[in-house]
C-alpha cells in the first residue's frame, strides 16, 4: 500500500467561506480518488470521487480539482455551512491481485463556525 | 444509513480475551471489506472478500485476526488474545460492481 498525504490536519472556516483540503500521492497506479465525509460515531460516507483522466468534478457545493502531473488533488467546499463540520478523508484506489482496496489519508477535521 | 450494519457497535474487553464482530453488507453486494481506524487516522485496509473467498489480506492482519464470510453474505472478524493496541474502530464496507464502497457505522473496540 502506498501513502496518501493529506493536509491540513484541521481547518476552521467561517460560514459562507471556502474550505480547501489537499492530498498528494506517489503511486501512479492509483486509478480512482474518492473523498469521504465522516461524522462522529458514524462510518465514512462517499462525498464525491474523480478519475485521473478528469481535471475537475463538481457536485453541488463540492468540487474536486485533480492535477495528474503533480500527483495532487484537492476538495473545495463552497459556501461552507455548519452542517459540513466533519472529518474529511481523501483516498486512492489501488488494485490488488484480485480486486480493489482504498488507501486513505489521515483526515482533516473541518469546523465551520456560524 | 448506508444499509451496511455492524454488531456490536461497542465492545469493551479485557486484554487476552477473544472478540468477534459481525458485518451484514448491503443485500447482493458480493464484495466485502474490513478496515481498522484508530483515533485521528484514516481507515486502514485489513482484508477483502469476493463472495465467500478471502482474496486479499493486509500485513496488518496478524495471526490473531481471522475473518470469514461462510455463505457469501455476512462476515465475521475475530480477534484472539486481544491486546491494548487492538483498540480501534473496525469498519466494514461492501460493494457490488461499481466503484463505491459503502461503509457501516463500525464497531468500536476498547481493550483494557
């Protein structure tokens, strides 16, 4: 398994602001990059995902920007809301001998203040 | 609620005891994953099943850990002779043919 490095570890944003979380990877064999949102006491839930042949994907207030040459991708949350306060994980999919598994970053704890 | 259920939700045990967790995936999902998540970290892959076959195991899965999926539906993860370092959230995820893994709420284990 190869590492996925995520930053920042924590983030405080005012309501209505833009939250930006960054991830970087080394293994060029990764072929799918999802972002998961996790609330306390819950399992991670898929938020948005991108393949490396696309540079940007937008779903509502959430956008992934992907830079294949730099091996970096980021999550932008526009018009951040207090309900977005959660831990966000980037992940990268790697292929095993018989299927796929995900390699997660360490997470970013986002707090959106009113 | 993703439709993946895990039981129990919480387990407190003494060091040296054996524990078993159960995961019920989304119906008809033939792929099932176990992950471990420690405080302040992302989930770490442990093992993967396709139907009843265990096709992949992480180096994190020591000999004290065993996972089964006997009928290709629910799965169990057993930890023998628990150690304090086993304290973590154990997450189960399932997938059908698509890319998305759907996670359950996890079982939080505390080893005293």
